[in-house]
């Protein structure tokens, strides 16, 4: 499956938008605390280096994180 097609499908599944890629607030607190938030499934080292990834790399990380977020269940 082509990356852009996978990306579009992931955007439709995502509860939190791709453009909402801030992982921390101004005080350094984690923003991703809601169920099905793709940001919960991005490894810390990727969060720290997010600005240095290419757009293609960010999209791939997003696709994988959305897949994990869509399968989670919280009480």
C-alpha cells in the first residue's frame, strides 16, 4: 500500500489530528493522556527528535502510532 494512501486512512482513524504533534506543553508536561491518542504510542526518543525527522518519517511514525492507538482499550 502506498504511503500517502496509508497516511490518509490513518488520519481518518485518528482521534487526535496529525497536525497536533506537540508532545509537551510549555511546562514540559505530557499532553497525550487521552485514550486513542496516537501521541501515547510514540517512543520518547522519537518525541525528542520529532523536529529532526523528515515529513515521510513523521508520517510513518504517525501511521504506526494510530494503528496502536486504535487497538487500545482503557477502563
